[in-house]
C-alpha cells in the first residue's frame, strides 16, 4: 500500500488530538494511502475527512467510512466516533484539510515538484488547461479538475497529486477578499499566474481596485524566489505589480499587443502574426530573456480566438521559467481542445455554434463579439446574449458598455435576455447604426424565435452567465437545427 502519511504525521500537521477507540486494534505504525471526503468513492486505507457544511455533516458517515476500509478518521466532533475507530480530533476539519494539503505540497517539493497557481477575473480555467497542455508534452503534470478551486477543492487537488508529479497546476477562485490569501498559503506556488483583473464579483467587492487587491493576494504564498507571471496587456495589473512586487521576485509577462512594461521583467513572451483560420488560431511568439531572444513559429491552437493566444503564451511563459522544452510546448498547446461553455466551436451540416455560455463578464463579452466576427467572416452572424451577474450597482453601466462594443461589429441579429437587456440595447443603439434585435423574457420564447430565424451557414454565438442556461440551449440548437 502507498504510504502517503503516517498517523504521527497527520496528528502533527493538523495539530490534532489522537483518539483510539476502545475496540480499536492498532498494530504497529499506521499509514494512510490517500485522503477522501466522500464515502461513495473512498478506497481502503485512506483517511476520511468529515467535513461539515450548511446542508450536510460528514460525521454522519464515519461508520460507513470505516466499513469501506478507512484507516483513520479526521473529525471535529468525537460524539460520532465508533469504538473501533482510530481518529484525529481537530477544531475545524476544513482548516485541517488545508493544513494537511500544505504538508503534502512540501512532501512533493522534496521530490522536485513545482507548483503553478492560476487566478484572474476571466480565463483562469482555460489558461490552467492550456498551461497543462503545453507542459504535459515534456513533463509529468497534474492539475485541478473541473472547477475545484475553493477551500475544499484546492486542498483535495493537491492531496490527489501522485508523488512523482513534476508540475502541479492549481486554480484559485474567489468571491471575497481573503479567500485567495487562504488558498495561496496552502499551495505556496513557485509560479503565480494572474490572467487579468476585470469586473467579476464587483457586486461583493465594490470596486475594480478591490478586485485587483483580491487577485494579487496570490503573491502572499509565493515561495522564496517565486515568479509572478502576469498579462502584460492589463495596465491596472502591470502598474500594481511594477510598484508593489518585491525586487526579489522575477516577473514574467504574457503579451499579445503591448511591449513589456518594465525592464525588471525576467522573461516576456509576445505573440505575433496572429491568424484565425478554420483549423484554429495560428501565431508566432518571441521569448525575451535578459540575455537572449528566441523565436518560435507556426504555433497552432485548435481553438478560435485571440484570447486562446494569450492563454497559450502563458504556457510558454511557464515553460521558460521552468527551463522547459519550447518545441514540446508547441506540440502540447496544439493538443488543447476548447472546453464546452468556454468558446467551443461546433459545426454541423447547417450552422456553426460558438458555445461560450459558461460564464460572462465585460471582458469576455467583448472578446466573444470579436471572435464571432473573425470566425464567421462573410457568413451571417447571430448573437444570443444573456446577462452578466454579480456586478451590483455597476451592472446597467457595464451592460451598456458591452452593447456599445457589440455595435462595432457587423452582427446580423441579437437575441437578448436578462434584467439588463434594456441597458445592453441602449449601448447597442448609441452608435446610431440600425441594429436588428429582439428582447425576450424567457428562454422558451427566445428558443422558438431563434430556431425560426436561423438559416444555413449561420454562425451563432451563445454568451451569458451560467445561470441563464444557454449552454443547454446551445446544445439543443446544435442538435435540432440541422
């Protein structure tokens, strides 16, 4: 059996109290082979962590965990413990889970594992996946699955990484100040990636500056000599890093359009000659080190859009920091496939669907319109637009701004839904151009009207916050309009 932690290591890592049940038979040193929080998937020999939430209490499943072969229980309430158990009692099992993950992170480091942490207002999941694709061609990479980027998901990602992992990539999400601070002090990254600073969660945080400060909390956990990798085209972010980052940090930059903002940057990667074709997005890059430059040509990402270029060059930034193989990175990013809901382009015999409806923010909305124009070229362009959530008092203004941006493109018709639809239309009409649009109160009527409008060769963009259900709508349109 794999020996992940000894019982003594667990007690020490979480500062817990060892409890040996009256009917427990301990025979020599006890080890656990893994960590689980779910009795439905727990394996024999693992540590079971009894988490407590608003609507559940993992302590109720302690007996079942033992039946399924758990070696040790991690609990905050001893009253649930069977007499046959071996348990570690702590004040808060969520906090203890994080402490255990941090302990394991440094066990991995002893084997040479490097940790990359990714955050940002938009694009962090796609960037994480692109970095993983780029590095996996030459290194053994383990990364966050799905959206496990919170105070439970991140520790579980770390604890799931095999001991021979060379690069561990974790994603950090947040809704309030302090949340990324907590996560980064568990992951202690070697490289901290910040994709951008936008308006997501401004309803909770109150200003874009507060969002900036929340994202930059990721720097608090950097290991000594750690590297900050940022989007060099984000002026708010680059100005802050330039003024506040320690001179002990090496700063890397991923750019599409701008030149590196400071000679303090240890390495920068700039994209050139971007061309979006039917095959995907092609581009070249220039990697600039303090003492040399490297040109890498004919990179292909099999996804459509300039934002995929920036995500990809973060992969090359990380390869540069880790002294990786750039040719392998080029092959790796070529294997990337856009995820459903995040700009996935699908074609059937009649129409092209752009499924970008997993989430929406002003920045990603603007990119989506630009990509629709590029992908469709001379074909009819249709935009199915829902609202952007969690923008608070800024919502009408930002929806109007997005409408103004959309008006710059030759989109043939907009199908619009959401509480801020009027603000979007106000922005759309501000240009004075005659735009074709319909506004809907419900998804069913929108779907009916959309189906009757679509014609052969149309390109249809679906863009909204996830709550609007446009991902499922995009799939129905793709399957039924054929």
